[in-house]
C-alpha cells in the first residue's frame, strides 16, 4: 500500500512540472505574437504616412505643371533665381533641391489635417531641347523643333513625418 501512495504523489509532481512547461511555452508564444502585432501596426502606420507624403508631393508637382501649362498661363515671369523659379543650374554647383539657400514655393492645394505642412516645389528652366530628338540636325530646322524644358522638383517634408521628393521634366 505504501508503494501505491508514492506513485500517486510522484505523478502529481510530474503533472505540475508539465503544466509549468506548457504555461511557459504559451507565455513565450503570446509575447512573440504581441511583438509581431506591434511591429505590423508600426509598419502600417509608416506606410500610411509615406502614402500621404507621396500624394502631397504629387499634388505640388501637378500644381507646378499647371503653372507651366501654355493653355492656362499666357506668359511666365522672369526666372531670376528667386521665389522658386530658377534659371539653368551650373553643372558644378550643388543641386538646388539640396541647397539650403533655395527658396521653395508652397503649393496651394489643401490637404487638410492629414498633411500638417504644405508641400513645396521649385521650377528650373533647363534651356531649349530638340523635340523630337535630332530635329535640329537637319539643314532646315522646323520652327517647332526647339522647345523650352523645365525641371520641376516637388517635396513633402513635414517634421517627424515621411519625406518624399519627386522630379519631373516638363516640355513647353
């Protein structure tokens, strides 16, 4: 009879040990799931912020293209390296979008509270280029061969948010 009592008490100790190991495994799995969920939430928030910043920069780019559109603007102001309108850059100088002295134009598009600061843009006159390429290689250059070309740089750079910069070449 004493042998049966020992076996019953030995089994209770083993059940406690197995229960503790199972509880430890469940706890580790729960902590891992919580960390994964937290990481996914941060990734989704960053993706959302990046998308908003991209759309803001895209709206500034569109506004600059509308500004240059010959159907909506009769004449362009002088490109005098002020107020976001710049002449051709020197090839050896710092790109204007990296230069701290560059004056950016604020886009007028209202993006509401989602984007706390207005996206900005600059327009650079790049000279005249042949369109189509090679049209200026003939003896009789067509009148509409050379076209004015502009580089538009738009950015969305709200503090502590995703920052996006877009560039486009615009033929006029």
